[in-house]
C-alpha cells in the first residue's frame, strides 16, 4: 500500500511540476505581449498628439504671418490707391513666396478679387471664382465681425478654418481685414479690403509636420484608406466635420524590440524548454529507480535473499491479516 501511494504521489508531483512550468510560461508570454501592446498604444497616442499639435501650430502661424502685413497703414493706403507694385511686393506675391502661402486673394469691400496669386505667381482676376464657394463662409464671418464691433474686435481680427477648395485640394484658409496700424489713417467699417491666405495640405506641409513629429511616411487623403500597420488620424474643420485623414507608419518601440530580439529570445526559450524536458526526464528516471529500489526493499523484507522464498516476516504479516479478517467477520483463510 505504501509503495503504491508513493508511486502515485511521485507521478503527481512530476505532472504538477510540468503543468506549473507550462502555465507559468504561458502567463509570462501573455503578460509580456499585453505590456508590449500597451506600450505601443501609448506611443501611437503620443505620435497622434504630436501630429495634431504640429498641424495646429502651422495653422496658427498662417494667421500670424498674414497679420504681419495686413495691419499696416501703408497696406490700407496702397490698396485704396491700387498700387499694384507695392501690393505685389508686400501683400501678394512676396507673401506667397516668403511665407509659403500657396494662394492669396485680395478682395475689395464688395468681395471682388482685385489681385490673385497662386504659387507665388499672379493670376487672372477670375482665379478667385474657383474657390469662392469654399471661402465665402469665412468671408461672411469676418464681415459680420467687422459689422458688429461689440462681438469681438478686440485683439486679432481673423477667421480661419480647414476648407476643401474648388479643385478638390484641402487647405488652411485664413481671412483677415486690411486695417491701419495707427489712428493717422481712418477706416470706415464696411469698406475694408480683405486678405485671404491659403496654405495647401501638400507634400511640403506634410514634410514640415513629419520633421517636427518624426512621423514616418506621413500622407494625407480625403478618403479613408485603411491599411495594415498604419495609423489613421482624422482632420476636422471648425464644425467638427471630417475633411480628410493623416496616415503614417507608427513608431512601435515594443514591437520593434520584440522583432530585434526574436532570434535571441527564441533561442533562450528553446533552450529553457529543452532544459525543462531534460529535467523532467531525469526526474522520471530517478523516480522509477526509487520505485524499483523501494519495491526491491519490500520484497527482500518478506523473502529470504538466497532462496527467494517467503520468510518468517512474510508469514507473520499474512497471519496478522488473516486474524484481522476473521475478527472483522470475514471468511477464514483457505
């Protein structure tokens, strides 16, 4: 009985040890994968925030650059006089080339274009008609603010938004009135000229954003184009409508680390598994030897070592069992 229980117990210990090792290995692997995905998710979130901030900074900068020439006595005087050379050198072609504003429109009080620039080059007066519908909400908005000073003439008087232009391109549009910088030049409300600056979301802008954020292979698309292994960030206008989407190949430090250490980790894992298997086999062999030794010891305890027949201890054991069986009401031995 003791031999049988010992044999079963040793096997249970072996199987429990092996099962515990496998469970521990699966748990550690699962926990490591969960931790890696959490690290990569935070990295993607951080990159998305960086792209948003870089784009917002560029949008804000368009308005600041625009204001450098729109709030100026000379600008008001030149626009009233129709001084095309001065306008080109300070408000239109020069601003487009120096600041990188892709399209610039100068509008009179009736919102008629008096000068149009595209890519730093002068355009015919009808060029504004292409983008008029897209820009009119901003133009109407600035006209309303000018007509109602109590609604916010304090500080910078500009409106900007993300717009889809007439040719389907998306850009940052900023509209500002051309105002005097001092009281020496009077400006009657409602007679202001407007300056419209547009920065297209093109390759140059994407490269600028990527340089600030380290976003790899940054692209912009009007349509959702889900692709494996790429991050998608929607671009919304002031009303919250999705205008397009930034996509890039995200930086995944945990996954990159796993890829770089996969060979070494796999080698260590295989080595550990081989070690566990070897230890388990050695444990089984040791257990078998102990079981055989225990069985041999029990046999020798009940038999003569030379004649290999039952000895007095065996006789006493059998007699005690028979008497115990009789006392419990069992059948008498044959």
